[in-house]
C-alpha cells in the first residue's frame, strides 16, 4: 500500500534557523560561564583584599585610640574612630577594655538604599569582623572590633554584571555575523543542491548543475550529485533513442524502410477525416508487383528482397514530398496522395511510376531483372466515403488493371454510396 508523502516543510525548522539558534546558544552560554567565572574569581580576590585592608585600618585605629583607652576617654575614642573609619569601608567599630566591657561603639551614620545593600553584601560576602588588641607599654589594655563594608564588592558586582551584559550583546552581534558566514558556506550549497534536485524532479531537465562549494565535503557532495545527473542524462538520452527506435520499428517495414500497414491505415483514416472536414480530395494508389512470386521461386528470397527494396526506391522517387508510401505486405504497396487537386494529377503520377519500372534492375550476382506494377486508383469522395472503402476500391481497381494487362493502372469505376 502506497502512502502519499505529506508536505510538512512548513512545520519543520529550516537549517538556517537551527544553526543560528545553536550558534547563539553556544556563544551566550560561553560568555555567561566566562563572565560568572571571572566575577567569582574577582570576588574572591576582592574579599581577600578587603580583609587585608580592614586589618590595616584596624591597626591604625588601635594605635590612635591607645591613649583614649588608657585614660578611658570615650569622646576622644569616638572622635578617632570618626576620623579614621568614616572615609574607609567600615560599617561599625567597637572598643572594649581589658575586661571586655564596652568602652565605646561607633556606627557609620550614612543611610540609604546603597548603604543597606552594602550591609547586606557585607553580611553575605565580607570576611569575619577584625578583632585587634590595643597594646600599651607591652600590655593589653583593650580590644578593637571592626566590621567591614561591602562597598567595593557591590561596585565590583555592578560593574561585573554590566560587563557581562555588554559581552553578551557583543557576542550576540558576533554570533549573528558568524552565523551569516556559516549560512554562506554551508546552507547556500545545500540550497543550491536542493534547487537543482527540485528542477530535475518537477521540470525534467538534466542540464542544471550544482555550483562549486567552499567546504570540501559539500563540494564533493555537489560533484557526486552532478556526476549522477550526467549518468541520468545519458541514460535518458539512450532511453529516448531506444524508444524512438522501437517506435520506428513498430510503424515501418524492416526491409524497405517504408511505413507498414498499421501506420498506413492510421494515416489514411486521419487524412480522409481531415479531407472531409476541409472539403478536399484524397487519392490512393494501390500497387502490386507482377510476377514477383516467380522471381522468389526461381532466384531466391535474397534476390526477391533486393527487388522489393529497388522497387520501393523507384516508386518513392516519383511521389511528392508530403505523399506517404507504405508496404502493405509481400509485394503490395500503397501511396496516399494528399491533397489531390485534380484526378489527372494522380493518373500522371501513376504513369511516372510505370515508366520508372521499365529500366532493368541491376542486382547482386549479375542478375538483371525488369518488373512491372499493376496500379489501382481510387479517390475520396468520388469513389468512397471512408478510409476502408477507399482502400477496397483501390484494391479492386488494381486487380482489374492486372486482369486487363500487367503493368497498367486503372481508375475505380463505381461511385461510393452516400
């Protein structure tokens, strides 16, 4: 059971769109992964830097507030914290005495969305608070605790995300450009191949060829397809020749090359029909070779075949260009004279045929033979109204001519019934 192939090309993505999406996805994934990796590495490096920076700030503060802690001067300690910690990335600071009791605490007075974000980032990403002892004359007199800010980290994250977004945009543009180049190198050769295949299938022409491609594999595929087209074209030409030869053999006599009886009757039917529609005349010559049986019996079939071929050539030479001469079988021939303007023209042609037969035929083996033709003539619409009737009338006239005298022609006597 044969199933009709459904056209689902509209439901399937094109190779162009598939390659573009694939390139875009790969490029964007690569940029995102690279951006995230670089951002993570940067965060780790910045976190280590922030921890070291906070440690340096703590050391500076512990040295500055040493006297304030010794004399328990809270105002001096706060002033020192404000002067040192405010410009730095410090959220809060706490100073306690040697017993751990809080002496003073300080918190960055700045507020706002950015500060709140910095504090959130500080709790998430900043290292642990820095704790440093406050030393006086070699002994520990207090302790400093600092909590760092996430300002640098927030700024780095914002810049990092902006950079990743810019890279994504540039990558998308580059991918689009590269995909166009891929289309030129891959999709275009495939489109050319599909176009040629479509032309061959629906138009039946084999002269189209796939142009060369830049990619070796696609170029080899195109060359193989072109070679296949060459073979198909050669096979098609050979098939046409075989069909033409078969058609010729089916409609022509193998010995003389003239039309055979089937082709002759088909042409006669069509000519009589056309002549009836156009009000024209058709004449028919029915010819039989006199004493041909005796030639075959005495000299053999090889000589008889030569006689038939020579006879056919001589008769054909007396006809007009558009007249049809056929071998009906054995030694019987017939000619369609169309259009025929005057009956006298047909009689003149019959006389020329008889005259052409008077010269001896010089055959192989040194044989010289003279043969004659008995010819019957019938015309449409004078003697018949159909092709079959016309052929019968000419046949009867031929036998009447043969009975009177061999080598003569005779016109049909009776008129066809209407």
